[in-house]
């Protein structure tokens, strides 16, 4: 019985450690910190014909891996900045303890 308990605890520890090591990558392949992560990622929209004179931001947040709220849509970010034409889009990610608290934002730049 003692061997079974040691085997189960060891297996659980290995599974948890392996999961954290293999999943330690954020959006677009950026490294993610287990304690704190904060990084921006460029989007795939880039229009050189539009000047980035305004910016707008829309975010979602989450707590305890159980609840999330908000609207991080591109349209919402455009409305927040009074933008009618997009020059570029950027994404902002912030988390504490791999999701205990997290915030994801879409940031638009344009006219």
C-alpha cells in the first residue's frame, strides 16, 4: 500500500511538472512566466495606407480560472478609439500565477 501511494504521488508530480514545462508558451509562441507574464504581440493586420493617429483598446479579464468577462473584439477596440480605418492591431497579455488573474486586450491603431 505504501508503494502504491508513493507511486501515485510521484506520477502526479511528474504529470504536473511535465504539463507546466510543455505548456509554458503563450499566444504566438512567446514564453509565459508561471508567476507573472506581461507581453504584447503584433497582429496580422497592417495597412500602410492608414496613419496610426488614434488608438483604442478592448479587454477581457479572468479570475481563478473560473470566471471571465469582457469584449476584446477588434470592433470594440475601434469604437473605443473612434477609429474607422485600421492601420495595425496589437494584442496585450497579462497574467498572474498562470491565470489566477489574467487580462487580454486588443489594441487598434488607425484613423
